[in-house]
C-alpha cells in the first residue's frame, strides 16, 4: 500500500485556486462537508443542491475566488457525468428490461423451486446477488421484498432469516460491484481499472455476503422475531405476462457485461501489450460502455421480445427506465463537482502532506473517511464520491491492484451503519413492519458487518497481491 510523494503530485498538478495553508484548507473542507451534512439532514435538501452549495461553501471558506470555484465545480461535474453518466443510464435500462419482462421473477421462481429448508437463506443470497448486479438498490428491494415476504409466509420461515440474506446480497452489490453508481464514480475518480476492480470486488463480495447474510441472519432472527406484515405483500406485476424469458437466457443476459469486462481484465494480464491486436480488441469489447450497451441490445431480444414486447413496448420500457435515474445522475454529477473543487483547492496535496507522517495505511484511511461521511449524510453515494475525491491523489503511484482495492475500501466504508438519515433505513423498516430499534438491531448491524468484514478482506488481499 504505497503512498504518493509530494514531489510526484506537484510535478503533475495544476496551480490551486486558493493559497490557503493546510490548516486553513482543512477547516474549509470540514466546513464544506458540514454544510452538505446540515442541508441534507436538518433542512432535508436534495443531495444535488446540497453538494452544489457545499462546493461553493468550500471554495468560499478556502478563500478561493468565486469564478474559479464555479469553474472547478462545473468542470468536475462535466467530467464525472461524461465518465459514468451513460453507464448508469444503460444499467437502468437493463434493470427495467429485467423487471418488466418477468426475467427477475423467472430467476427467483427457478431458484426457489430448487431450494428448501436450510438452503433457503443461501438461495435468497444467490437471488439477490444476481438480481442486484444490474439494478439500483431501491429497485432491487422493490423486486425482492414481495418474494421475501411470500417465501417467509408460505414456508413458515422467520422473516429475518429470509430477509437479511436478500438485503445483504443487494447491499454488497450496491457498494462494491460496478455498474452501480458508487463504484463507477470511485473508479473514475482514482483512475482504477474497472475489470480488475470488478474481479476483486466479486472476490471480496463472496465471503462478505456469506458472513453478513446467511450466517448473521441466524442471530438477527433470534433478536427480532416478527410475523409477515400482510399489508406489505404487493401483487407481482409480471404475472399477467403471457410468456416470460427462460432462466438461462435471463442469467446469461445479466452476466454478459460482467463476463465481457472480466475478459478484458484477463487479456490485459495475460497479453500485457497495449499494441497487440488481441488486447486492442479486448479493450474495446470489454470497455464498460460496449459491455453494457451489448447487454441492453441483447436484453431487448432475450428479455423483451421473449416476453412478447412489441417495438412500441420496448421503446416505452427504455423511456420509463431513464426518468427515475435523473436524480441519481444529478447527485453523481454534483458529487463530481465537489470532488473537482476539492482537488483544485489543493486538498489532495493537503491529504498527502498530512498522511505521509501517519502510519495508517492508505486503504484504511479511505475507509475511515467514507465511514465518517456516510454516518453524517446517510448517503452511500455521497460518501463514496466525497471520499474518492479526498483520497484520489493517493492512487497515483499505486499498482493496478491496489488502486482497485482503494475503490473497494471506499465502497465498504460507504455502507457502514445505515441509520435514521438514510432513506434505505426507512424503506426496510416499513416493508418489514419493524420499529426503529428493531431495524437498527437487524438492518443497521448487517450494514456495519458488511462494511467491517469488507475492509478486513480488502486489507488481507492487499497483503497478498
């Protein structure tokens, strides 16, 4: 776990927009983050507006001219949306096709038909992990909660024994695996290799989700024993479809972009020659844009047409998938603007100046920063974006593997202890019919377990690779 030298940074850095010293700049960062936290938690302002105002406040606190602060913010916003905006949109389209075609239900029904008894919590983890690959966390919850409630009711299972593994699968995918917005933004911010990050993310996600899902659910079921809330079992919208995609075609479509991106990473390692024809082809085929775009077009046939969608229905599905992600794109973009303001103010240099005298590893530092911001704002995405902007300079002389691990350290920190300032907390509470205390003892503890277990595995992998 290497650290970046001040000389290396200075050689490639542009002139900061402020002449503030480290102490002054540190206070400005604290003030800027405090503004964001207050606006989100106290004034309930949308995260997009909070990040925008927080960026301007950071520049003002640091003594930077307003015009330069605005320029830094808009440049950061533009580069972030250019880097990950299209990928988020393509992920949303694929997720909508999966949901509306009945493909998600097909995966669920097929796996549940082959699982029973003690295998059921493991089946729920598998379902959530596969479904959670292309879907946003909230969409995944909406799709899976009815399944969780039906399985618990019909099989007479403990609600927590079935629900916690499903939530763990979704949460781990959301925090560690691209193409989810948080990991994508962190990869873009620190310049990590997406394929390597994806491969290491899956490697770390497997033991993490086992510990926080099926294993922890045994204890959660003892701590909170609740009946299934009858009024929270909605009808499954895909039941009126005449046909549904096959299980094999659905899984193959979901995993297609993952296989393409992992294939690129494998070729990069084996060939290791940017001028070689095989590697040049793999770099194109395995790029996130081509991988997700391919999955979307394949999904139109394997999912949409298989469900009997007309051309008009396919067009409507794509159109409806893009509306709900507008807020996500704006938050991610504003987060990129905040990151740009941080970097242009000289915060990266400040972090290096301070951390070079610490014995704390860069990966653990990134995790701690993400944890603090997560606890304060309640937003995993805001925590990821802000932490990535602060620690990005540390990745400059890291190996490809350690840069990817830096992204995963940030991702695990961004999941830490979801509580009352997190929308996901209330979503889980209401769907499961729990009190605030019960939600903390189950959902919040599970999120913390994912975060702590994840960073432990990140640090262990960093010692080996």
